[in-house]
């Protein structure tokens, strides 16, 4: 996948895959708590346990009267649950918590009895909502242990030693590579080997967990995809028979939310309330009369709809085969078109793109698509801000209406300016001066016919081939701003040195994707009856697309002392002679000249004098 690295990293963080182990701890109350840890190699260093304030066991302990400080615990729970998740996870915040008096746990590796706390830096939504705290090897656990005077036991070190007591001043030691110490028969093993063996010793289970949770369907809209299920009066749920698919939404005059938190479909009783029967396959068939041998029963359709991201998660597949009434997409068309070559996206770096990838991978698993990923390449689109540097908003009254710009300067000027204003992925403020510059450029293109010469000039022809090459490469790489810049440089050259009729035609072909209307008009003025947009993109001559001269830096003893311009075809001897004659370089060479010469063709020349 050719995706921007920051988008891939954002998805990794959103999915939040963690590799580790589940380990059971016995409590003094007779209960069992399963914790998830990415560092089972540090199990012998677990000196206390922490439960999330929302953990179900905490509520059970209170109801059962097992806590000696129930009032303090309840106060802390109220305080903790009112804090935002990001705030709770902030490593710089002072650690808070309450000890569960009357409850202890047993470390399954060491057999030691350890205290149990609740603290807001443990979340119910991550892992099992409980952690084994190893203060010697975790920054948050270390800060908590220091505050509450809890034992700190080092069990991993980067040194090959068995007694870790002398290294307490360097804690917490959080490097994941190292050697296990003070861990009975596992002492001396490297951390990776120790993980497997310690987990086996305490009957734990190696596993993976994910930060990403189930898809939330709470944002209900009438236009979401209806779910083909029914609820019968006896509390059973059945899918609609395949013969009754697709299930379509009812036509209504009012589809606003009901205001009571329920789906808008709930109030459309003519659609919701149905009768029918359950066939032998266990599917529900909506009917006013039951078939022979079946009983007619009343039911209600499922009124929830798929949430806002559902339809946008697979629409690209439907574009490949939009008239197919039997399949989402035929295998032949999917294999021909998929995967999507280039996907241009905005600010949905994680949610929409993750959902689309999830749907596609599911379809891959069931054999509907032949590719494991939906989009080969992602180009991230930046925002255009208003002139005041703020995001455009009706609230601020700073929205720029493109229709108004088109009326003022034409569509082509708007297109060229938007592509020239900066890198495609950057967020950039609108500028009237920049728009005016795009207008002037197109006016100059329109006037190039006044600079005709019979055959053009060699320098203009070379510049044209460089421009064709540059624009072709920049279009492929979404570098539209530098493509426009290259065309501006060509116009400067053509105005100064003249161009031929043929050169003008070639230039209009590369301008056409950027300014389609002007290019079409000028193409017809040149005598063509067909559209310029039916023409092939022009090719370039490599020998003409290279620079006439190149600049080479000249170093003396590794320090840059000047630069020279030479032909790109110049050999080392020619480059050396030109450099020796350079007035700036000459004074650093002295009377004896260089003892050694190092030349990197086309880039740098280094004279060694000592």
C-alpha cells in the first residue's frame, strides 16, 4: 500500500493491536481477576494490582460489604468517571487512586500477597480493565508506587546479573530488551524467552487485544441501510428470506429523528408492523396469509439502520458493476477493475478508511473480492482556509463560494490557482493575489500566438521537452503546483525566444488537464475541429529534456568553496580544468595544486590538497 506514513500510523494507533498474555490472579475474596499484559516477563515484579474504577468487581465488593473503606471508594469512583479518557491517560498528571481495604491478590508467579487498588489511569475499555502493576518497569506504575509507598521490585535489567538490588536508582527500567533477574528459575533468561516460559508456568494464555471496539450504531438516520430482520411477539428474531431482499426504505414525507432517541423508522408503523410466517429454513416471509402448514404470526421490523459510514464502505465496488441485479459485483469485473488505483481522501484518515478496509477484508474472506486491500494508493487532500487563516464556516462568514469566483474570473483561473497554491496535501489560506496571478498566466498563454517564429528556437524546444517531462511526472505524483510552475517557466521562455505553431499545440495538450476550457478554445483557433481532450498526452525526447548546463559544487578538503556550470556530458577531465580556473576555488588550491581529486559525476568535485 502506497499510503502516507502518518495515515498508516494513525490507523495502527486507532486499531491499537497489543501482543501479550492473559494471566489469572486469585483474590482473597475467592474471586478471580484476569489481567492482560504485554510484559509477562515482568510477572515476578508485580507488587500490586489495579482495577479500573468502573470494573464490575468493585461494585460487587461494595454490594457484598467486603470493602472496609467503601465510602472512600465510592467518592473516588464518582471523581474518576467524570474525567475524560485522554486526561486519565496523561502520563504527566499526578497519579490518584484508592486502596481496596479488605481485598488482596496473590501473585501467581511469586506467591506473594499484594494489595489491590482502583486508579483512573486504568481504563475499563482496554484489555480486561485490570492490570498487574510492575513499578520497576512502567512509568505510570512507578509514579503510583512512589506516591503510595508500594514495594518496587526490579526483575529485568540490561546487564547479565542475578542480583538487581543495586540498580534501584535507575528505575523505572522500561527497555523491553534485557535479561530477567530475581525471578527464581527464570533468572538469566532473555526477556523474549522468559515471556513464554513464565506464562506456561502460571497457566496463562498468549493472546492479542485491540483498542478498536465494536462499531457504534447510535447515530440513527432514516436514510441508513435497513436491517432485514424481524422481531416476533414471542421475542424471537428472524432474518428475512432471501427472496424478499433487498429490503427498501418506506417513502415518507417526514424523516427527521423522533426526538426520543429511537430510530426515525420507529414511527412509521405501516412499515414496521408486519405479518408472515417462518419457513423450514428459519427465515421470515412477510405475507398476509400463511402457506399451508404454517401459522401466521405478527412481527415488527428492525428499526435500526446501518450507521453513516456503511454505504461509503463499499460503493467503489458497485461502480465496477452498477447494473448487476444478481451480485454486488461480478467476479470478472472485480478482477478487471480492482483494487482502486488511487484514492483521494480528506479528513477521514481513521474512521471511514478503517471501516472501508474492514468491509473489504470481510468480502475477501467470503470470496466476493480477489484483493485483500481496497485502495492501492492514498493521496491525502489538504484544506483551503479562508483569507483570515481560519477554516471556512458560515458561523464566521468567511466562506468562499466557487460559483462567485467562476463568475468573476472563469473556471480555468480557479482551477489553475487551486492547483498552484501549494502542495496537494497541505492546508493553505486563500489569496486574492494568488488568484490574480493565475489569471495573468492564462492571459499570457492566450497571447503566445503573437510570439510565433517559423521553426521556433532550439532553447524553446528544449524547454518544451523539459516541461512535458516535468508535468507528466508531477501529475503522476499529485504535484500539481510544480507542474503549473513548470508551465509558467515555459511561457516565459516562449515569450522571450519565440515558439513554433507545433510547439504551441504541444504545450496546449499539457495545459488541457489544468485549464480545459481555454485549451479547447485555443486548439480550435489553431484550426482543429476535434476536441483537444481526445488527443494523447505528448511524449518528450530524453536528449532534449536534460538541462543545457548543470551546476556542480566544488570542495577543497571537503569544504564547499564554490560552484561551476558545465555541460551535462562533460567528463571528469573537463570538469576539473574548469574548476581549477575558477577564481574563488583557485586561491584555496595554492601553488602545489591538488594531490587527489574525487569526482561524483554531475554532483560534486572535491580537491584534496593535504
